[in-house]
C-alpha cells in the first residue's frame, strides 16, 4: 500500500501513541489495539512531531463537533468519507440508533476489514468518493445527515471536491458537511516527513471555506474552525499566540457547510 491510502497508517499511529500519554484529551483504545497487531514500520510517524500534533488537534476538534451532532441527532446519519482506519464511531460510543457509514477505496476497506468488523448500524462502503453509486448504499435518513471529509481533500483537485459535494447534494435534501482544508501556501511550501515517505502529495487548498460557496453554490458556508483551537487543548502556549492571524491561517481548518 502506497500513496494516499498509506497515510491512514501514519494518522492511526499518531492517535494510538497519544492515547498512551498521561492526561490525554482522548483515549483511542481501538487505534492502540490495531497498531499492536500490525506489522508495519512506524518509524517515520514516530519522528514526525508536526504531523502528529496536527492529527491530535483535529481529532480533539472533530470528536467535539461530531459528538455534538450525535447528541443533538440520536437518529441521525453520519457518512465518513475517506475513513481509512478512523475509529471515531467507537471512541464516541455512538448509539446504535445512529447510522454510521465508513467509505473508502476498495483496497483501503480491505485493510480495514482485517481489524474491524462492521455491520448493522455501522457499515463499510468500498468505493471511491467520486463514484456516484456509493450514495445509493445510504439508507433514507430518519434524521439529519452529517458528512465528514477528514484528511482527504488536500490530496484531490478542485473538480474532485466539486464532484463529491455534488454527489452529497443530490443524495440528501439536507446535510451538514465538515471538511478539513489546507491553505494554498501550505500546499506549496510545507512538507510532513511521514506523509512524504508514503509518496502522497498535497495538491489542493483554499484560503477560506467561504470559497466553497462558489465551487458548489448549493451549499452555504457556516464557519471555519482553525486547528489552532485544537492545539490549545494539547499545547497551552497556543492560548498566547493562537490569536495571531498568520498562525491561525497557516493551520488547517475544519470548514462547516450546510445544504438545504
């Protein structure tokens, strides 16, 4: 496994390693378990502090945001696009009344099935996010719908992102989307050692989630949440300089969009 699918192993390790720390903001028992059974050289991930801190910051924020959605929508539907070896559905102790779909490429889902058995309210879809047929596998939702795009779109192109949003828009009359984005300067000028080792490349970024209204007019931009907010939880020093615009802008953002 190489390229973008391999990046899931780096982020998995980051969550597992952090979960063993005293006073960790979350404990990902599933990630720890999977890493302990995996025959893979995680040495690059161990050395890449920048990647690890970013993964932890976005995990803290997304757990909070997705957790809020689940509490407010106990019969909602969550579609996790580009899931990799994400274990949020377990970490949040998601109730069985919530339908949760983990979607990724067939080769990625094949690896996921080695470590996780998912059926019933939690299920897997082995298809590309750009394959329109994945939407047909989502049951008609009883409540609101949340679609998560974590750690994915920075490896795509604008037309790919536009197509994914179009598929979501056609399938769901109402949906909320949380999409992690990078800014164009970071795409061009910054590298993460462990990600580079997989031969994956960052290709697309935006300065603000507001730009997505022009890419996909059916959506309304709600807000951008800088990963600085997550860094504050794990590195208190960010409370001192996290308000500086250049610091906030250089960090990835969790863009919240609403359709319908």
